[in-house]
């Protein structure tokens, strides 16, 4: 097999304070878009919560995100991982990379030890039918909000830690995922959260950037501050720094590159 047949592959821990923490994402750098079936097959084989595929050069790339079962939109941690790969491995020395997804452009810049991403904010409002959400989570929340996903509010971080949701019941909800959140019990952390998306093939996402597009505006208004620090209480755990900018949200986090190699798709060509 020639070198041209190989797909560069990277594994990056995003929103991670150290290796083997945060949310692992695979990043594949492609010369052109292959058939969607190949992208899905690669994502299913890697079996991470998300794999990001990028095509481009000179600081501008198209980006697509896949879970092990489907293509999804607007994924935060895999975008952070893709930015690490472009800025650190593919085009080292660049200060900014811009990812295009449909009509949206996501700019990612260096900010000290962090990478900073610019996203549209997701502002939540009270859910019309909160009861099924509470039943699926197993512990009744104090309130349930909704935007792109449900947001269940709890009084304490211990309640969030204790949740053992009914995944089948979560899949049956009319929105694809549920984030749960509460005030932090840790100095220097404003709020905690967890994120469940079994309908997308991800029972619990270790650290969700998209969830923080709703969490940051909510906690900004509730706490009366623009810059917030959130900890996601998954088994791996991770830190997300957020800045509420009105219609936009800046998400910041650290990344750790764990693996750089290549996929050898025997008998499969990148050209459609």
C-alpha cells in the first residue's frame, strides 16, 4: 500500500488537565472528502464518542464529526482536538485555525496553555414536558430547561454524581441528549455537570463542549459573572473555561496529544 493510501490519524485528550483525562477524540486529516460510509466506518472502528474529519490547508478547514453510529453537528471537544492537530502538527506556527461546518465558522486561537473556540450560544428556556426527563434520570431535578438538548438542574454536586440514568428512557425523549448541572462544591469551580447522549451512540460523554454552550450562558446569568469554570463529573473528568459574550460563547481548554499514526484502509480508496 502506498503512503498516499494512508489516512493520518491522531488521538487527542481534549479539555484535559493531563493525559488520560478529559474527552478523547480522534482526528483524521484528509486530502478530500471520501464517501460518508468510509467516514462512519472509521468512526465506528475507533469507537470514541467523536471522531473529527478535516479537509483544508492554510488555516482554513472543513470539518465533520461522527459518533460510532452517526454524523452529528457542532461538537466542541473534537473541534478542540482538531485545532490541536492543525496548530501543533499539520501547520505548526499558526496562531489561528478556522473550521467551516455548513454556514457556521468556528475560529480557534491559542490562549496561553489553552485553546479558545468561538461558538454560537445556546440559551435555554423552561421545558414544556419535564416529567419524562426526571423519570429517565432517576432523581427528580429542581427544574428542567431546554434548547438543543435538555438541561436538568440539581441543588448539589453530590446529586449529579449519584445519577444512574435509564438509558433506554433517555433515548425515548424528544431531544437527543440531557445535560445535568449543579453548583460546585469545589473552590475555583463555578458549576459541575454531566452529559448523556445515548440516542447519538454516546451513553455518557466524558466532557461535552456543546453542553457548555448552554451551561455557560445559564450559569453566567445565575451567578452574575461572565467568565466561568466548569467541571464535568464523568469518570475521566475535565475542565471547561467559558466566557459568556451574549450571542457567542468562548470555550477554552487544554489538550494532550497521545497518538499520531495512520489508518491503512485495505481495499478502500479515499476517492468517491
